């Protein structure tokens, strides 16, 4: 049979393990969220750069288009 003292010890150990596990999971979650946010920011930066390149290409094409001169 488990005495009250043993039972309390088991409960406290289980609770502390759960709290430590929750902290570890939340830290992993934060780092994962930060990693995903950083990846998304990188994708956004590349997309913005590509959009700027296409706009510049379109602008240069417009400036070099001499079809109206003929």
C-alpha cells in the first residue's frame, strides 16, 4: 500500500515533470515559430525583390519601345 507521504511525493514529482515538459515544449514552440517567421520573411524578401525586378524590366521595356515613333 502507498502511504500518504509516498502518494504526495509521486504527485509532486509528476507535477514537476509535467511543468518541465510544458516549458520545454513551449520553448521548442517558440523557436519553431521564430524559425517559421524567419523563413516567411525570407520568402517575402525574395518575392519583393522579384517584383521590383519585373517592374524595372517593364519600365525599361516601355522606355525602349519605339513603336510609337514609326
